[in-house]
């Protein structure tokens, strides 16, 4: 559009659109700046309104004046400037929601305000809401069916009895098995969303975290799918993680994101804190076979390397068993309660072996993990000790009670190393006759393999149970394995032996006919509340930057009922999290049905690229 005899482009540089952040009143180095460039090419682009205290975006030209959206008052409102960026005049005075997506045409600016569309008439100065009514079948909000819930799988847990599997997918719970065992879908309370479902040792209950109205509590449901669920905790402790049911079925150990360990007593209903990881979540939590002790993995010093800790329920004492010199993790009790196996990164061989070479980017330490064991009582015979003339071909049978008590005195010094090679191990499991562990090959991207070590009378060796295994779990009696094969998310229940059986028809867990009905409107409300809760529980500032976060939830939640498309939920979340004024609070839109159309391509000066000579609104404006 010609002006004063020559063409001029007004555009915005920087701004949070570049980083996709959502923050109000941002005043950092990426503040949006207003610039002007004359098309005659006689001079460089000039910055305008450099003294404006705030961001300036969406420049629009009309009859000798420049209209922009600026946030000098904390929220984005409509402003008018002279062609040189002087004499800023505020035109709207919204104090609740930002002016968003402003576009000018024929002397009128249309923009989004909250969930409404408003119009500002430049000539009259009138600003009003537009009453828009559209007839629609709201196809994106209709209930639809998911044919592959396994693609949304969030947790898999083996039943202690070894016959069923608890699955959690897209906030739903199901109990599945092999052969003719029917699939049981656990009914949840209305608008409830479940996480981390596990089956009780006796097979009668399914425990899970349930998010209802923004609070995550522990619930239990009849495992046969009949009857209503029961809420077991009421303390609103925040974001909870990991349900670990004791072998005797009395306790549930769980943690919350601040790094505090809790034990729920199912007999008396009490839920009390027993340990503190000082702000860092626990890596592993494992019960001893007699339910008297918990093996924990957390850091115990400012070095913050993973250490092995035993917590004794009777004495209420925590015993640190490994130092902070090496990472130690993945504890596994032997079934007889006499040994505690674990993994530790103590093998450091640099690859490459020297810094010389034309493409060496620095050393890595591959296969740093070794397998160790702690004798929980003095005098125990190590079942993986190398055979010598001084050692019988078979370890002597241990005498005494079936589950002897742990002798904590001197425990850390009763350390044994399993005499096998090191590797990239994880997920250690122990039976009465062998160990299992997952191993990955660094840098290849190949699926993990499940390895096994037999308690043989001669030199122990590592065998391959099966390749392509991403998960392995043992039944309570250690006789069966649940494995998850990749690709394909295939679940198998097989004997805990030396290798995967060749015939797997009867071992496959039946999930091929599982379908889920999804109510998008219900999910959108759950997602909104979950996003609000995640900010509450995970924001670095517990005071929520001085904002009343509950009031902000109540401010935005009425708009959830007006959502007709997943993208509208993202827009609502952006507005809500922006109230905190913090960076790195992003939203990511994933396509629902096919690939979404890419928005207007942004040109080098910040204006949408396209044919023709008139740009209005968006990121730039041409006169």
C-alpha cells in the first residue's frame, strides 16, 4: 500500500512466537520489536518505538496510522502509533484476557479475546463482542473408537500369580490374560483418568492412581470388573508415582514428585512418609520377599549418584549400602531372602582408547555395568562363586528359617561380584536358579535383548533368553516371565527358563480384539485439568510466581465446554500457562486425522509469504 510516495514494510523481529513460549509480560532478550523497511532500498531497516515498555506485534496500517498489539500494561491490547512509531495510544483496556490474532480490514480490527471474537471500529472507537452462531455437527467432538489401544500403552504390570496382566492405556484399565481368559475392563468413576494399574498379590484388586478434579489419589477396584472403586488416600500429596504392593498384600509403597516415599497400610488406612530423597525421585523401589524391607535407589549425598538403600519397616531405619563413587541401581532380592543382587557402573574403559584421530569427538564408556550381590546374612554361600578345588560343585543348602531376617551390621562389606563380563545392563531380576537382565547395544538403535545367567556349578556365563525384548517381569513365585517383544508390542507369558520357547501360541496375551471408546469432550476436560495440575506440582516456584493458581483454573475451565477441536484446547492451555510468566511452557499439537495443514509460511521479514502486494495483520504489514 503506497504511503508518502513510496512503499514501506512494518514487521516484527523476535518475540515468543519464535520460541513457541507462552508467558505474559515477557521482558527478556527476545522481546518482540517493531521495525520498518523502505522498499526503495536506500537504507537499512529501522527499529521503531524503542522506548515502548513491552512487546509490539502484529503491525497493521490504516489511513496514515499504524495499529499494533502491545503488552505495556501486562496484557496485550490494541494500540495506535504514528508512522514513525511515536505517540503510542492505547485503544482497548482489557484486564482479563489478551488481544490475540488481531487482523485489520476496512477500518475494523477483529481479534480473539478469551474464547470470544471482538471487533474494534477505528472511526467510532467502539469495541464490542460479535455474536457468532454456527451450525455444526461437531464431528471432532463425537465419540470415536480406537482400534489399537496398545499404541497408547502407558504401563504394563504382571499379576503376582503369573496368569494375568494389568494394562493402562489412555487413562483406562484392563486386565488381560492368555488363552480363553476374558478381558476385564475396569469401570472408572466419571471423568476419572487412571495411571499405573497393578494387581494385588491375591488377584482380587486392581490398584491405580486416579486423577479426579485435579487431585491424584490411590484407588482400588475389584479385579473381576464388578462393583465400584474405592478411594484409599485423601491427602492430596501431589503428583504420585509408582505403586509397589508388598508380597503379603498389606502395604503399598509409592512416591511423589518431591522425592518423598510413602507407605499406605491397607489394614488401618494410614498413609505416612517413611523416607526422603531430597527432591529427586527414587529410581527403583523393591520389596523383600517377607515384606519387612524395601530396597530403594536414591542419592544420599550432595554428589547425587544413585545409591542402594535398605529401609527396615520395623525399626523405621534406612541403611545406605553403597557409596557415591559409583552409580548403583536395579536391586533384586533372591526368593529365599538371603541375597540382594544389584547393578553398578564400575567398569570404565574408554572408547576410543586415545584422543588421537581425525574424527574423535571424545571418549565414551561403553559396557560400564557389572552385577553384584550383597549377602543379607553372614556366612551365606554365594551361588555364583567360581568353582575351585576348595568349593563343592553345588552350593550347600542354607539352614534356618525360610525367610531369615536381614543382619544389617556389616552388610555393606558382604559384597560379591558376579564373575561375568560387563555390559549395558538394566532391569535385573532374580529367581532361585538364575538371573535375568536387559542389555542394549550402544549406538545401534537395535532393540534390547534379555540375557540370563544360570547358577551353574562351573563358571557362570551370560546366555541370551531372547532378542527384541523391551520389558521383563517375574511372577511372585519366580516361575513365569512376562516379556514384551518389539516391534509390535507383543506380550508373552512364558516359563522362566534358559530361553524363549519356540512355540508361543498359548503364551500370547490376548489384546488383538481390544478397542476403546473415546469421548473427546471428556478427554479434553481431563487434559485441561492434568495440564493445570502438572504446572502446580512441577513448577520450579512452589508459590506459583505469586499467582492464585486455583483462581486461574476457575477462570479458564468454563471455556472447556466450548471446545470443538483439539487445537482449541491447545489455545486454551497456552492462555492459561501464560499467566505464570515463565518460559519453556510449551504446547505441542499432534494431528488427529491425517496431517494438519501447515500455517502460512513466514518470510524472512516476518510477514506471511504469498502472492500479491497486500499483507495485513499476521506477523507483518505492508503499506
